[in-house]
C-alpha cells in the first residue's frame, strides 16, 4: 500500500508546520500559567496569539478577539449573544451546520425569523436574491460563509454585507474556510463579527478558534464563570476579551497556534503554486471521467465531484481504504447546498488541498479515480 | 477472529443507519466470500487494497477492503432491529475459528 495522500484539508489541515508540536509540548512541560491568575512568564502566549490573529484579520485592537475552542463555538457565542433589534435574520443555503443548527435552534425558541438565500450551481450565494431580500426584509443580522466548504466558491462578502449595513443590520462572517488562505480585513469585508478556526488554513491545532467582535457591539456571554480578575462581580466583566472567555484557557494550544502563525508569516504560501496544483487536479479529474462541480471566479483549493456508477459514500470509502486517498464524502455538514448542486441525496466527494499538497499527490488521486472508473491501466 | 467493537457512524437520509464493525484480525478473501454467500458481491481486486461491497437481499450492504479489520454496514430502516440482530448472529457463525 503506498503512502496515504491527505486531501481533507478543508476539514483539518495536515501536515502541520514543524514548530507546532515542539511549542505545544514546551507549554505542557512548563509551569502552569494563566495571565491575571498566577505566575509571571516572560510572555503571555494568549496575548501573543491574539496579536498575531489581529494582524491576519486586519483588526486594530487584539482585545476584540475572543479565543474559543473552534469556529462552531465562536459562531454560537455570536448567534446566542447578540441582542437583535428585530428577529429577522438572513443567511444562505451554503452555510455549514455550525451556523444552521444554532439558527434553527434560535428559530424554534422563537427568538428569530430565519430567511435563507439560495445558492447557484457553484455553491455561491445568489447575489441578486440576497440584495433583494436585504432591501425588502431589512434583517437585523446577516450571516454568511466566506467560502463554501463544499465547492470552495468564495462569496462577494464586501458587497453583500455593505447592503446589510445600508439597511441597518449587523453582519457575521464565517471565515472557517478562508482564514490563513485569503487576505482578510474585517473592516474591508464589512464584518461586524468574524468567526474563525485555528486548525484549518491557519495550520494550528484542533481546539483553537476565535471570534472578532467590532468595537461597539456587546455580546451576552454564552458561558459564564471565572476570569481570574474582577472576581467581585456577580456577572461577567464587560471588558473584552475576558467577557467571552470564562474558564481556564488552552494555553499550550494557543501557544502552538501562535507558533504556526509565526511560521506562516515567515513562509507565506504561494497562491499561484496552489492554484496551479488545483487546476492540475481538476483537469485530471475531468479527463478521468469524474463529474466535477465547476466553480469559476474566486475559490479555495477544493474540488468536489461524483463518479458515474459509484454511490458517493462508496467512492469515498474506496478512495480512502482502497487507495489511501484521504478525502471526505457525503454532505460535508452543509446539507442545504446540495439541492443547488444537484448532489442530493448522497452529496459529493471532496478533495481539499493545502499549501503542502504536491503534484505527485494529486496525480495519485487522479490515477485512483481513473482506475475506479476504467480499471487498471 | 472475533468481533471486538460496533460503532455507530451516521444516520442516513432514508432513515437507515450505518455502523462500523471491527474485528480482531484483518479481513481476508475467504471471510469476505463467506459474508457474500448467496448475495451480490461487487469486488475490485485490482485496487491497491481490494475493495468489496456486498448486497444482501434484506437491504443490508457491507463494504470494506481486504486487509482491513473493519467493515461498514448499512441497515435499511424497515425492521432494522430484527435484521441487525440476524446479521450479527450470522457474522458470529461466519467468523473464522481460532486454531
């Protein structure tokens, strides 16, 4: 069996940068530390991580970034914590369940009226419909994924969120698929809140994520508890980020994420190289006979497809177990997008690349698909 | 060879369920063919690890690769409890006996 080929980076990135393991272990072996509680290390890894994240997100004040376990937690903090002027909320059919499920729960609790804007056949939100509904409904909040985790199609966030602002609403961007991959600037993107994860294209460990909250927005905390300071208060302190960060933080993991961000700054990914490998994969897949979901315009390094004669789940299993091509098959936790893509009920197989993916790896994936469809060479 | 673990993977759109059955040893050609006796077998021996899918008459589908220690099994919604129990009894009879 040849070496496994990892093409599931939209789920979590692999491999990780060299400093990650060493940095996490050094903090696990060090005297415990939590800023404001005890100890006085030379540097506060949480603060250091927050500063680096602020640079990546184009945020002036690092204190406006609350650290969390993952994007799902960040999105829940935002969606449950906002005090909306009206119950009207707009989102898209391209959203991940980390957005949809909190929204469906809030709807069942009677706290919001939810309106979902459909996608086109590439997985991009229908721009005209979004703008029309924004004008007509004047939502108090609009939530949108920066890029589809199924097709990689990047949404024109600045335009879509500008329209929401013009109608008086707030905006929440799910940047899970783009942080570390695309240049982000929360202000330019018109994002009042921005949720991200550390373990995908920021290359950090699982268990890390965060939420940017624009100055002037006050969220009710989703969780409450100890903060190490202001212990006399009955409720969470008003100051960010501690307002949204109760409990003991995962210091070693965020120290590791900070090391990954440093490494990434010193070794910036080559987008032309990634794009070239993505096109090589896409061309090869089409030649092999895969039905690739075509995406034009800005996109992340994802190819989703189905294989004639193969059920999607079987294709994913055969690729992974039969050929060692580690990928993802099914609905990808984004169930609503598949209607527009025409991939119900089974969903699609997804190959998602990273800066580390090589020509040989994508060639191995194409060869596996070709053999599944046409037999041995 | 023993059945050592059964793990739920996911529920399916049609109301069925998918479970993973893990055995104490790798699945070989003989065990696969015993599982497939009287059923349709799609077999891809040319893959680096040969892939198989067995379609039982009662709607159960068993998928895996030779050399691996687990299979994925799909159970249709209708009579799920009953056919799952029957499948597990059958698997117990088919497992290669320890020498």
